[in-house]
């Protein structure tokens, strides 16, 4: 059987967290301020019309063909599965045997509601695993908010087309900031380990990171963080 590909940890998360990813941008129907896509064949990067800061995951796909290939493998298998039941069965059969914590989507997002509900079902069936995700697909979350089990921690990723739903429904959120001072002014702690995403119920900030478009405000912020010796990168 052709299974989905999971990864074990990274520089930010450590080896105790498994991750699952889809192609950045291509699977993100409600992305806006961070919308970027790497061409599936060439890896050429394209930013969206409202991009303020480039998605770090899209940059990784542009640089590393193997990463790009693995994420498209996952996306194609899920789209072929089509139904909620088939997607859930595929996910469950692909789960790493040793996983106790899984981050859904280091890149990518819930590309339709059936797919979101498939992960809800998977979390219900595997209460021994803690699942968590950042998402801009807030309508799918809100539509199913009473069905999301306690072992499925969701974080609204600010900067999408549906941001108004964050305040409207009191959703926990993560906001990308350009400096520690910006986070402090907003009353948000900066998370460097992802623990705020799956351990607490408090909203939090993430420092801008990844390759940014030349001449952009985000690029200038990266330059400033480097000059000041502020940790922002996890490579």
C-alpha cells in the first residue's frame, strides 16, 4: 500500500515530534499575507498578490527537490482518496508507530472540510497521540468546533483571508511579528519551541523567519534581527 510520508522532528521541534506536510501554498486555500508557492517541477518561487512575508516552507521546497517531492506525494495520495473515510483510513495506516506528538502541516493546510474532518476522526481514534496544527482554514475549524477532541490542538494562523473569525469566535492564534518589541507591545510571548502551540491555551507570537523577498519589510526585519543577534531561525 502506498503510504503517506511523515518526518521525525527538525531543528525547532526536536526528535520527539513527528511532522506531516503538504505543498506550501498549493494546499492553503485561505492563505494571504504569507502566500508563496514553489513550482512542483522546477521549484521556482511565486509570491501571492498580498504577500507580506514569504512562507518559510515554500522556500524550503524551492531549495530541496526531495522535500518538494515528499509533500506532493502526500497531497496527491489524499486527493486520490477523496472521501473522508478513505482519507482517514490512509492517515491512520500511515501514522508512525512511535509517535506520541504529531504536528499536522509544517507546510500546507486543511485544503477542504472533508480533509479537516478526516484528521478530527483520526484524533478521536488515536487518543494516545497528541495532534496539533496551525491553520488559516478557520471556517472548517469553526464549523466543527464542538467535534474537535481534546488531543487535537488548533492554532489560528493570523494573516489569512478569514482572520475576522479569530476575534468573532475567540480562537487561540499565532501571529508573526518582526521584532521582540512588536510582540511585547501586543502582549504576546514569542514561542521558539512550538510548546505554546500544543501545551497552552494562550495566543502567542512567532518571529519572522525564512528567506524573504529582497527589499521587503520582512527582509529588513530579518537583517535587523541578525544585526542584533536575536534568535529567529531554526535551521
